[in-house]
C-alpha cells in the first residue's frame, strides 16, 4: 500500500471555541502536547511525510474562500495522491484510532456515530481516506456539499464533512445515519473539541493517563 498523502484541516476560525488560546495551533496541552502537534507526531511515526497543513496553504492560494470545509477540501485537490487522508485538525487521536485509520482500505470515513461517553459531545467524523480510483466520487460529493452550502450557508452542517459524507453514502441530508460500506465506527478517547467546555470535560475525565 502506498504511503498516503495526509491533509490536516485546521484553518477554521474556531468561532465556537471560547478558550484562551486558538484551538488549532496554539498549545491546547494534553500530555504536554498541543492537539495538532500530537497528530503530526503520530502521523510521522507511521511514516507519513510531509504532513500538509491547510493553515500553511491558505496564504499561498489566490482567492481562497475560507468559508466552508468543502471549499478547503476542494482547494487541496492538487495534494491528493494514490492514497489520500483528510484529517480534522481539532481531533485528539488515540494511537489505537490512528492504527485503525491506517489499516483501513478503500473509501472510508472513521468516526463515532453516537455521543461521546466522556464529554457527551455529539457524534463526530474524524477523518476520510480513499484511493485514487475514488477521486471523482469524493470530488463530486465535495462539490455537491459546497453547492448546498452556497445555496443555504446558514443551514446546519452546510458544506461540512457530515454533509459530504451523506452525499457519498446516499443518505438524505436531513437524516442522521451511517452506512456500513463507508462509515468506520471507532469509539474510544478519540474526540474533537468544537467548544471549550467539552475540552475541559475531556481533560477532567481523561486525567493524566497515557493513550
């Protein structure tokens, strides 16, 4: 299996995050590491270099809209490879979850369908991976999600990875459901932190244990 091209999405404004530091690049320490630093380290330990960080790319892209997740994903098309992974930058990954992602094949979206038992946060997608033969399918789903967001930018999940997944899986956009062909369920300490109180709850329950 070829080494995947990995794109980490961390150029969002973090408008729901009310913590004292930006959640993507400034330190949000868990076991002494920022969440993004931890992800980069875990990827490099699995032989993935370079890791492409959308935050580094946006300044080099003329006309970057910076509004919808689907915009960012489409803008990164030139970095897709024989195997491609798109990771959300605010996800705390356990090594077990990262191993599941790397062991998966074909077109897969790893995530947790139901609320977290630790933070009670909602179900979350964490990463999408696919091979070159799926490029057209992924790109079409991203474009459909972007078009949906352009038509109704205030609609819940507009232009998001959830919306793109539903286009991929053929699930109605107003239905919360997962399929067995694409969705790869993984439920452990892996979680994302859209809001600061959820991060605080995670730290309280996670304590100082190693993952």
